[in-house]
């Protein structure tokens, strides 16, 4: 999965991408009772977008192409992100403040790594 580490003291994260990463949904929590149910848990990336943090996606070329495609809308002049995995399916955008104006996304590519899966 994604490894998250603080790059600086305030509001910045580094996400190391691997071949099996889900940046949008975080993880599902199983709730035990008579029946098993799942609760949506917001990912670090979505939470960072809401708070206005800076995020570095390290080695984005190692991520599956469908993940990279989903993230492309965050690189546009008016960044947006639809979180289909959430029960309320929020549409984060700068225009209405649901995507914080200070949110910034950076990505690196490491073409020298031997085993990159897409």
C-alpha cells in the first residue's frame, strides 16, 4: 500500500507508490456484530486535499495507470476530484472550497527502477 511520511513539520506528506495502492479510499474498516459491515475511511490524499496540505507522490510511474488517470484532474488549473468510493460521492473542487486553496500535489518519476508495474 501507500507509505505516508512527514516531509516537513507542517502539512506535507510523502506517499511512496507501489503496484497496489489505493490513494482515494484509504482502507475499509470491518465492524463486527451480528452482521459484518464496512465503513468508508477517507484516505490521506483526500484528507490532505480538504485540509490544504502539500503532497508528494513519489515514483508515480509505479502506480497503476487508472490511478494516475484519476489524479490528473488534480493537476489542472481548477483542480477537482470526484471520490466515487465514498458513500456520499463528494466532488472536491476549489470553486466551492471543498478542495482547500492551499492544497498542492507534486509527483516524481524514477525511470531507473528495475521493476515497475503498471
